[in-house]
């Protein structure tokens, strides 16, 4: 493979700081993807190593999920929730950074969506904001349930702000061809 001559060797920040020597083939085998983005014009990751069926992956996670169901108190799930929130915040920061640095000239974008897409928008928005199955148990377990309403307003305000800003920035970055999820538009390499 002629990665060096084609200029396709990725610049890895960690390897440049630590002066690690690696070959692209080793990194590709470890990541099971390819660095050659010019050959991959779809939103699909090119898999070099055969993998399991997705049903087997789900079966592997089933015991952990079943054990989580038996947790009697939400306070035991707080550390897992903290780790999940940290990872989601980091991924949102990366998506915002990529989207903001790649905004195209927006003058050619339509100002209003097509009428046939509005039901899909409202269905997606209602699905994104639903969470009644979690809200009521949280309110019931609180020491001071009267302080739940301000917390709910603050949380929903933050989520609404994130949805609106990420949707707008994603539309400005990827245009009218944006996928159903913004992660489908991110580069695979």
C-alpha cells in the first residue's frame, strides 16, 4: 500500500507527541477500518476484519442489561450515569467542533423545509423529549419533591438548547443532504 506517497497517513496527535512508529496496516487491523477516505464515498465504514452477527453482540450484552434491571435503587446507577454523561458531553463537543469548523456558505440552503417532512420532524421531536418513564420515579425518590419543577425546567431548557443549536449548526454544515442522525454525516476516517 502506498500510503506515504499518496499522503493518506493520518496525523495521530498521540503518536506525534510520543514519537511512536507504526505502519498503517497495523492501525487498520486494530481499528478494522481503512484510512483511505477517498475510496469510501458512502456513510458505511469499510470493515477489513469479519465480525460477529449483530444478534451475537446483543446476546453478549444481555446479561449485563438483565443485571441492571435488578438494581433496587437509582443511587447505585449514579456512577454509570456520570460516566455516560461525561462520554456524551465529550462526543457532543467533538461534533460541535467538527460541524463549526466545516460550515459551508449557507446562502443556497432553503430557508424552510418541505411540507411533507413536517410530520417526521414532529414525531422525532416528541420522541426526543419523551421521558415520562424516568421523570416520575425520580420525583418520587427525591428528598424534596417540591424542588423537582425547577430542576425539570433547567434540564429541559438545556436539552432544548442543545437540540436547536446542534440541529442548526448541522444543517449549516452538511446542508440539505444531512442524514437522519448527524453522526451519519461525520467522516469515517
